[in-house]
């Protein structure tokens, strides 16, 4: 699985026929899955995300996790994280997991975040055209891939 993690002051995701999902301070996590991913990768990625020390401590150093600061996480499904742009100008998405597999893995990721102790986890709308607002704090943006964890 692959994630782009952004430390935020505010994040929201909306689609036309649903109320928006919003968070205050915390993380917006764009997350995608590939064919070989399993719930084990989802749990590994959730653990790493929940415990990643990218929030400032009293000395101004990035030394605290989202758990330690009581922040929220907004999870946004993002199959385009597996875009292959090596050939031509149109990305190929053949490395992205099939929709049903990806949905199951992203749900497993959300469940694992909650199991790690993240109090508030909001999520985007799987398979929908979403409008995402990210007020990046720092900016701090981290890319994680379970293939290299």
C-alpha cells in the first residue's frame, strides 16, 4: 500500500450528494492499494501512520505523533497513487488494485487506525469524484510505501 500523509490544520472531503467529512488538526492521508497488498500491509501502514512523529513538541522539534497530540485522520482513497507514467503521456493504472480489493484494504486500514488508538478517523467516498480541501501545516508531507517499510 502507498500513502501520502499531510499534516494539516484542517481537511475535508465532499461529494455532491453527501455531507462533507471534515477534521481539524491532524493528518490527511491519501491511500492506495496494489494487487499484492493484504490486510497485513494495511495494518503495517496504519501503525506507521499513527505513530509517525511529525508534530512539534514544546521545543519545536517534530517529535510527537498524531496520537500524542490528539489529532484526527482523514483517509482519502486514491487509486492514482499507483499511476505508471513511464510510457507516453497518459498514466496507466494497471498496478492499482481492483476496486473491491482496494475497498476492503482501505477499510482494513481505517479499522487498524482506530485499533491503534486514533480517536477520530473520517474517510472519503470510495469510487466517487471527491473535492478535497487540505490546509497543509508546515507544510509537512510524507510518502510511505509498505514495499519499503
